[in-house]
């Protein structure tokens, strides 16, 4: 007898809630962040588009791309927006963010 192969992306249940997804990108400009927004919408993943939610959040974006930001022990400094914040994790650049999507249960 053969068994059926397991799915490559298995959904797991967690007892602790996942930290929120926060997208940092220039307000009112679709650009490179649009692919990320579309993936969030297609997977019904809750997220906050910080700079589009309020222009008062622009300092969050500007502090990330400042030349004074040297990163930390877990995150190198972002090269350029878009930037995804998920708990303590910061990921910049659209391809890198989309590679993080197995964590979002994309199927």
C-alpha cells in the first residue's frame, strides 16, 4: 500500500496569536508594494498599510531607510521600501517579502 504524499505547505495551528503584519511603503503610490497588498488580500491575511493608514506614520518608514539605521542582531538595515514588519522580523524588498508567504499559509 502506498500512502498519499503530504502537502508541501501544511497549515499548523498555534495557541498563540500571530503578530500583526505591517507594511511600510510610500503613501498613495502602488509601486512595488502592490504585489504584497494583493497577496494579503488574496489570502485574507489581516495587515496594516501604515503609511497609507495615516501620513503621521511616515517617520516609521523614514527611520527604517535612514543611513543612521544599521540594523540589529536579527535584521540587517532595509535597502529600500517596501518593508514588512511581522513581530520582531523586518523584511525589505518585494521578492524577499513574498518568499515569506509560506508563513502566511498561501496555497
